[in-house]
C-alpha cells in the first residue's frame, strides 16, 4: 500500500499544479479584464480545490506511515524536509486555497470573486512550488 500511495501522491502533483496554474491565470485575467464569472470558472476553481484536498488526504496518510517522517532524525536534512518543511508548507498552502475558495464563493460581485481566487490560489501555488520535493533539490525524490 505504501509504494502505491507515494506514486499516487507524486503523480497527482501534476494535475494539482496544472489546475492551479490555469485557475490563477484565468482568475487574474478576468479580475484585471473586469469580465464576468461563469459556471465554467466555478467548476475550474472547485476541481482545483478537490485536487489539492485529495493531495492533503494522501499526504496525511503518508505522514503517519512514511519512514521519511521521523521526528527523532530532524538534524538530517531529508527527514526534516518531509517531517516539517513539506508538511507545514503544504498545509499553509491548502488552508489559503480553501479560504480563497470559500470567500470567493460567498462574494456577490464577479470581480471580487475572481480577485480572491487570483490572490489566494496564486499564493498557494507559489507555496506548493516551493514545498515540493523536486529531484534536483531532494535526494531520492522522483518526477512522477
Ligand atoms: C498540494 C499538496 C502536495 C503536493 C503537490 C505534494 C507533493 C509531494 C511529492 C511530489 C512527494 C514526493 C513523492 C516521491 O518521492 O516521488 C511528496 C511526498 C510526501 N508528502 Fe506531499 N504533497 C502535498 C501535500 C502534502 C501534505 C499536506 C502532507 C502531510 C500532511 C504530505 C506528506 C508527504 C509525505 C509524508 C511524503 C513522503 C512520502 C515518502 O516518500 O515516504 N504532502 N509529496
């Protein structure tokens, strides 16, 4: 079960990143262009939230079963990365994305809806990019 979960969590990063990127580009474009809010936009922002929350669920399971999460080995860069940096960075990013989605959903004005997604999803995307164990940064990490 463990290898399958790592693969799913690793591969799903690309779907989450692609959806986040498209969502941020669309939201900022519509916010700046002062255009409306469509049902397609709503679905895009919802699917992005679902992809990120799926990563959260997989990540939480991995947090409890992964040998790379070990709080007695924090002096080692690799264990510190997965136990503290990756987990904290991703949790903050996912909280911001969730706040952005719900505040945008509650907003009544189309431009405010797009602005909230653009800002919150945008900051979330940057945090996620910075917290991913990229193979050029973390020994043993994969691309998929
Ligand atoms: C959008 C959010 C997230 C993304 C894009 C992401 C991405 C990744 C990637 C690419 C890996 C490396 C897999 C590999 O070695 O091939 C990984 C590993 C890991 N992630 Fe995440 N992650 C996210 C959220 C989380 C969260 C919220 C947690 C914990 C609560 C978490 C816990 C872990 C753990 C424990 C590992 C190590 C798995 C292992 O190799 O044993 N992740 N993550």
